[in-house]
């Protein structure tokens, strides 16, 4: 918008019109920023450890029914951790579906896991984990959880005797297009 060189030449009506236009533009900008912020929402953050030699839950999150209701929505699950003293096996589940598990992390080694879970229907999902633990592992799978009900995202794991599996950072984010 070009401002006049001599604003005093405009009457009160023109000044009010300009003020209203600026207010509307600021309001529209606030709505756009809010819409962008709503596209990503942190649902869960946590951490935890286990010394269990058999698969055990470290921490979990209950996803409310209806949270993933459309195909342009997704969850991004992130886990960063390490195997301390002995080898460890991180294991992440979405309901009854194994998203990541069964692959051992050597003692003294860290890992970084990022998984995207996206619905393809009311009772079907696709997921893709990227698992970096010195070599990168990328997979693709399907799940069949009923999204109208509560779904548990369970961060689990086990270790060789004398070891500790540490989930140093865990997060679950809701993403929308």
C-alpha cells in the first residue's frame, strides 16, 4: 500500500478506511500464523530407561480415538537413545503393531528413530520408520488399528544382562496437511 505524501489532505473517512484495512490485514496474518501452528502439535514428550532382559514397557502414550481421522494427517514418533554397558533392543509399538523392534544396538552405541504413521482408512494405516544406529534402516509397513478408539503408542525394550536401554528423548507430534 502506498501512503500519500500529504496525509492531512485526506478526510476522516479515508483515514478510517486505511485504519480498517490495516486491522483486517493484521487479523488475516494472525489467522494464517495460527493455521500453520495448528498443523503441528506436540502430543507427548518423555524419556525413560529399562534394565529388563525381556521386552518391557518403558513409557507409553494413549492416542485419543478420532485424533487421526483423515488421510492428510499423521503422527511423527521420535526416539533418541543409547545402549549403555550392554547391547539393547529398542521396540516401539502402535497398538498391536510393531513399528520398530528386534534389532540390537551395540553397547555404547546411540540410536535415532523417526516413524511416520498415517491413516489410509478408519482401520488401516501405513508407517515408515527411519532407524539410524550406525547404519540406516528404512522400512515400510501397514497397521490395522481402529482409530475411533484409543491406541497405545508403547516405547519398549530389553537389554543383555547388566545393560541399560536409555530413551533420552521421546516425542509424538500430530501433523496435518
